[in-house]
């Protein structure tokens, strides 16, 4: 069986490289039309997607509520997925865009232009929308994509991939520009991480800490990944109470299972007495359990004591750790110690304090008076995203179309030779 899988995976790599060569000759307009067709096919098959997804969810019934929420499709989510594909389709075409141009004293003219990365493997867990977002963004940027989703959502992901492939073929693009690994055999991931003998240029993991760590540890090709989303809300001494309540509640409770959900609330000790009560009341009324440090528990003994581990935990559930800090410096220090460089927000009416926080916090996304749940490619105007990159090289924050390009430099001369 291992030889059968090995040969199948190598054939996937061969088809991917062949599709990449074919895709290179396709215009940006053709890629846009193909993605539009794929989005329309998804919308037209909503009933079938709901039936298949219901079966996946039933088989995964023992998983956590957050996990099930991520894998569940609804009519509204399918509509959003289809719309996101079409939004991506008609974003400006990045391929061939001139990033920079200049002329040297010897007359040589230089242009740095965007080019596709090549073949991208995306390894993800339970979210069906990743199947579509990843494929749409990769293809829009002229790349071929190989998808390997979690076994729990295999049927839903396979149907979404088939519908997208049909949309590509309908428009004259190579269907193999999108390939889906339809086996639950975990050995398939190992083959992808090997690079399939040079067929894969980049691997993107999207999922929990164990998945990302395995990819980063074992991959023999470049990896673009992110760590947990231990996101923070900081309520400054100059925060408006109404804004503090609204931003904190939305950051935590809009959807608790997404990586942009807040996991820790920090409150300036100078305003602890009047900020904590209304914010805590709103969170508790919404069903959120709180864990606090000694200062919080002195105000509210009903709150469970937070352990050292809580400050670095991505709950992905209606649980929030709360700590008092000594001003913006204390908030920045706490985030530096426990955060994962994902998304943080400050609530304050003091512009100077906000600027200090925005400049000092070293995270991929830093906000002022806005919910952490804006950590989303669609909200950034990218149409969709593959994930939130928390590293410091190549891409940072939502990974959209431009982040899946590289560049080359074109040089035009008139016969110049180097002395």
C-alpha cells in the first residue's frame, strides 16, 4: 500500500508541474473567468454540499464544539465561500505587475515584476472554506495548488475541490491546477513534506500547533506558517467604557473558534475599578467564562484563578484570561512574553498612547479601537486568505494573492557589456 501511495503522490507532483507550465500561458482575464465559474458552481450545488457536510459532522460528533463549528457548513457560509471565490477572481491581477523600475547610468533599464511562486501545497485541518480560499488565491496568483485537508471533513472538501476543478475546466484552464489528496492516509502528508522530488515550491500549514510544528520540523521545502492565535485586547486608562465593552465582546465572542479570537484581556490598573465590571458583565452574559490574576480576583472572587499556562493558551472556546497591567508598557511586556505575534488591539481615546502601542507591539496585526476578529483577509480587502502568517519573512498577516507571488527582474539594454 505504501508503494501505491508513493506512486500516486509522485503522479500528483508530475501533474502539478505540467499544470504549472500550462497555467503560465493563461491570461489573468482567463484565470478570473475560471474562478468566477468555480464560485458559481459552488453556489449552485449548495444543497449537495449541505448533505455531504452533515455526514462529515455526524461522523465527527465527538470533537469539541469549536472544532465542529470550524467544519460545519450552513447556507450562509456556502454563500460566503462562493462569494469569496468571485471576489478573489476580480481582484487586480498580480502576475506581471511592476513592483519597481529604475535606470542605471549605463542606460540599462530594470523592472522588478511579480511572478507566481509555482506549486504550493496547503495542508489544513477541519475548515472547508480553506479548500476554496486556498485554491482561489493560489490560482489567482498564477500558482498550482495541491490540497490536503483533514480526514474529518474529507467528503466536504473533496466535493468543494471537484466543483472548483469543474469550474476551471469549463473555462479552459487545466483542472490539475487544483489537486486534492483524497486519501485519509497520514503518510500522504509525509510525501508532500518531502517536496515530491522537487515538484513543490512552498508548503503552507493551516491548523493547530501540532500540525504546524510537524510541517515546520519535517518539510524539505520552504514553509509559510503561523503559530497559535493568542490574541490580546488591552483596555487603556483612557478607554471609553462603551468602546471597551463592544470591542472586547466582539473580539472574544463573535466566533470563539477562529484564530483571531481574543484569548487574553489586559486592563490598565489605573482604570481597573470602573472598566472591569461592565466588560466582565457583558462577557458573562454572553456565556464567557473568565480566569483572572490576583488583582482581578480581588475585585471578583467568583472568577477562577488563572494559571501560568493560561496566559499562553489558545482556548478557541468561550474562555478568557484577564490580567491587570501597569499601563501600556505593562501591556506590551505581557504580550511580548506570552503572545504568538498574531493580533492585538488597544482600546483608548489617547492617540499618543495608541501610537506607542502600535509601534511597540511586534505582531502581524495591531489595531486601535477595533476588534481582533478583523484579522481576516476578506476584511483586509484581499477577497479571502490562506491564513495569517506570524513570521517575519516574505509575508506577514493575512496571506492573500500578492503574498503568493515572488518576483523576477527584467533588464533591457542596448548592447551594454560589463568592463
